[in-house]
C-alpha cells in the first residue's frame, strides 16, 4: 500500500515548550536530545518506517536554520519540507494547519514533535481505512512503564497530570466523548443521545492523548472557514466528536439555512463534509473490513494502544522518563551504532554501553564512570568523573574531579557551551 499517495503527513514542531521553559529558553523543544538524537527524529522515523516519503514540518521562523541543520544530519530518507511560521504569533495547531491548507490535497496525518512511540503506524491507519472514518485519534494506556522509577531533578514537587475524559465504544472503538476533567468537579453529565448511541460506552481518565490525528481533507476545509478554532485537541476534536450525535439538515437549498447555523453563525460542518457523487459510488461498491452506517457523515474513532511505549515529552517528568526507557524503544535503537554515535570518542573502560546514549563529536576521557545517562553532542567529560542517571545537553563540559556533581541522583545539565565543575 503506497501510503504517501493516500495521506499527507504534517509534524508540528513550532511549539515553544512553555512547560519546560528552563530547557527551551535558547533551544527549540524539538531539538532537545532524547537518547543520542533530537526529539523530532522519532516522529519522523515513525513516518519513514510506515512508508511515507514526504512530510511537512511546521517550525518557528527564528529556529528554522537550527532545525534544518540538525535534521539534515539525521540520515533520514524521507523528504522534508520546512514551513516557517512567525514566532511572535501565538498560533495553535489548528492555526498552523490552516496556514498550509492550500498545500494539503489528501487526507492528513498530524503528529506532534514530542511524540515518541514504537507503535506500528499501519495499525492506526487501518482503523481509519476500514471504518471510512472522519477522524482517528491515538491514545496510550498508562500502564506500559509503571515499573520505571526515577527521581526528577530540581525541587521536590508533585507531578500534576492533565486528565482528559475519553469515552469510546469498547466493541467498535467509536470515539464518542472528549472532555477535560478540570471542567467538572464531582459529577459529569452524559447526554441521553450518547447513551442511546452506544450501549458499550467505556469512560477513561488515564489515557494519554498522543496528539496524533488522522483526518479527512474536509476537516481542513472546515478549519479554513471557522477561523475561531485555534487548537486541534482542545477545540476542533471535541466539536467534531460532539457533532456525530447531532442531527444534520438534508437537502438544504441555497435559500435555506440550518437552524443550528442560525444559532451559532458558524459554517455547517455537515455541508462541508458531504461526499461528492463519485465518492459515494466508490464507497458503496467497496468492501470494507467493518460494516458501518452509510447514513452517518461524521465518524470518529479511538485507537487505544495497550502494549506499546508512548510518551509525549512535553514536561520535565516525561522528558526524564523517556530518556530513562528510550533503550526499550523498538525503532532500530538496539544496535550499538544507533545508541553510541560513530563520531563520539570514548576512552573510558567504565562506560555502560547498554544503558547510555552518546551524541556525535562528544569525547569521554579515561578514568570516568558513566551509567544510565544520555550524553548530548559536542560534550567533553574529563577524567575522574562519575555520572549516573543524568541528561547532558549539547555542548556541555564536565571538568575533572566532578564526582560530587554527578552523582547518585538524577540531574539535567545544560545548556549549550556551558561548563560544570
């Protein structure tokens, strides 16, 4: 199956990393090292492994050159097209997708640059195909790495997780409800229309939204018409999921308007999603794996992955967590050359190759002990140093006899061209 002719891929990499400002003050989030590669490598590799030949990367214009230079050194075979947006504009993901709408000609798959997973992307794409879905959203079960225990550097604080309430049909995987738990206190009302729609409704508050969405082309058309929608997860998806349960006006003439349109003065999503005659004929003569209601225009589905690693490295906790378990990721990181850059020089005989990652142009001197750590590029680690459970950003120098700094506790040492002693 030639996926690149069926879908276009867009990677969102213009985020400012507002949840980890101490790490992104001078460096874009997508270039933070995970393992021995920048974070953006992993969603791009996911697309490449699935057979995609091209992808668009949306980046902030002030970091365009830095991102291009680093991505060009990753050795990826996928063709990359960088789309800069103004860094001083507070654009959401929907705004960015609207910005490139003229270049989106097919159905689209949207990924965040901080998504790191080893899932087989074809499994998610097949749910989209088999159900002729309007939208498929990928979620991860929180139980895949419960045994991973580590200490987050910095002052002690409780890790506050944003909880989303996701409702889906346990038999058909139909996505029927999206809400933020912070919007409710003790009770959450559920509409009778939803309960009538699904007798196997499963509600979850611990699923991780991967921010990977597969969407019909007409959803991009709707974004162009409804400029008030700024984000995909927070605004577009809940709206589209809710619209599944709404009645739509049929056979609307040019002089007639849907009552719902008159109330909210928004474009009619059902008119925008209406199939052409040729699309209807093609679909009616096709054999799909699952049967579905041909009268339904909007159909949203959830793909819940139970056994795969899936993390969004957008907080300090999750960034540390993925660096702790990155060696378990099944995307060609098992060989030593994929974990230790060939351009790195390692003179130490107390270097744990099984649990460490080292970036290019890094030099590790003799008489050093390094375990369970991620070492960025262009680093220098001088003799008589012990490093355990650490993350060193690019361009860090560890001076001689820095054993007290590094460590019997976790730490992140940054930033570019800095010295630690």
